[in-house]
């Protein structure tokens, strides 16, 4: 079925282009995942909304990726399932141009892709006692690792007497990252966001539970789709509402992906990603006397001098050291997990070969 026949949905706002179309073979349809649930995926194609399930072809691939919201996927021509819903089988996931991932929570050691093919990421943080510069820096390491352009959003500015206290902290520590202040109650600051939401652009919204992501997204899509709740009295914390990752069309153009508040932000990335986020520390370290300076008690350490003078924030440096250790730990864990999975796979291959030979010898 040709993707241009009997078109029902214009995929241009979702990022459709001729490069994607070039991936299509005969009897295949291209779709974009808009939601991921435990038993099925939801996707949008030129032929309408689809419910997807894994095909045998997909599951038999060597290490098939776990599909995530934002993935472009190849699927079979649609059919009506037993509930009279348009459905397809998932055949493969196209290569991701960008992604946001973290170390998966729980005992299983693996990298979890939260969303993919993202152009802009809105890192939402409220302008109250929940504000955390170190949490923002964690998100920035993940966005740098995934190749996404970050924008920091200070939400709930209407509840803050002096929002500049927070914007100054961000701009002093992260001078190269755009910062916007928004108030959904007063409907202020949204004009600054319109240039990020043009047709074909994908914006991912992340942030802790209760920073106002759902209210923000409802405003950007022009509908009350995401459930919202007011903040609690006493601690200014919002109540958690979003429970799954889902994609919506924005009223200004493009699409928005909402995510639940992440309880664990276990960083995945490289030393280079860390150095880009903490560029001030990277530049200062070049003036240290020793190339392998650990910035502790070594003589002529430029970092320690800056800390003593107060030109470098102790909070930023401590967070840099903490993230440095976490990245090294994560890399070791993922390497061991990959090695273990490879060994298990080869053991199974050799076992199958022995069983086949035994069968052939007995026939």
C-alpha cells in the first residue's frame, strides 16, 4: 500500500519528510508512535491512528530496540481487529536521530529510552522551594548525550515575588542555555515559546512531579487533555497527574510529548557530555598545573582557586563531581550488562547448534 494513497492524516506536523518516505518498501506503512502502553502501542500514520502489536519479524531481530514515544516505525498495512479498531503489526524501528534516555530504574541494568526524535526539550522547574539547579544540570547531561536542544522553563512565576532570583542562578551557572518564564494562571511568557513549536518540530517536556507540566501542556495544545491538580498548601508542591508518555499536536504547530515526573534521574552519557554542561569547570581545568588534576589538594589547581575566590559555585562543582562518579558507575554497569547478554546469547547459539547436530546424527 503506497503511503500517499487514501490519505486521512497530514503527518507534516509530526515531522514527516521525504527522507522518512525513502525508508518505505512495498506493502509497508510508516507510522510514528504517540503512546506506549504495556500491551500495545498507539501510532499515527497517513491512514489514521493505529494500534500496534509486535510482529514475529520484529521480535526475532537480534536485540530489537524497546519502542519509545516519538519513534518512526515500519508497520504492516492496517486491518480491523476484533474491536473494530484499525491495527497493524510492528515490523521495525527506524534509526533515532535524537533521544532522551536514562539508566532504567530497578534491578535490571539497561538504558531506557524515554522518548526519541526530539528537536527541543523543555526542562520545567517551578519558581519556588522546589527549584533545584543540580536537577536541571542532570537533565542537561541527558539532553547533551541525546543530541537535543534544551530550553529551561521557570513555571508558576505568578507564585513568586522575585522570579529573577531563580533566573540569575540559571544564567550564572548555564549562560548558554535559553531560559523562559511562564505563568499559566496569568497566561504570560507563551509568546516566547511559539518559535520552538513550528510544524514538524517535536518538543519533549520533562520535570519533576508537580512543576506544572500538565497545565503547561494543556495551554500549548489548546485543550484540557492532561489532568491537573492544584499545589498543596504548606510546601508548594504540585500533585502528580501524568501517568504515561504521550504525544499531542500543539496549537502553534508541531507536536509535544508529555512525560510523568521522573523519580529517578540516573544519568547516562560521556565525560564529554558532562564537560559541555559544566563548561566553566572544563575551561578552568585547562589552567591547572597538572593535566590529570583531580581538583582536590594538588598545587596550583585553578578549580580550587576559583572556589576560594567565590568565582565558581561550590554547588555546581560538587554536582559536577557527583555526576562524574555516577557516569563512570553507569558506564561500568552497562558494559558488564552488555558483556553478560552477549555471553548468554552465544551460549544459546552453541546449545542450538549442538541440539541440531544431535538431531541430524539420529536421523
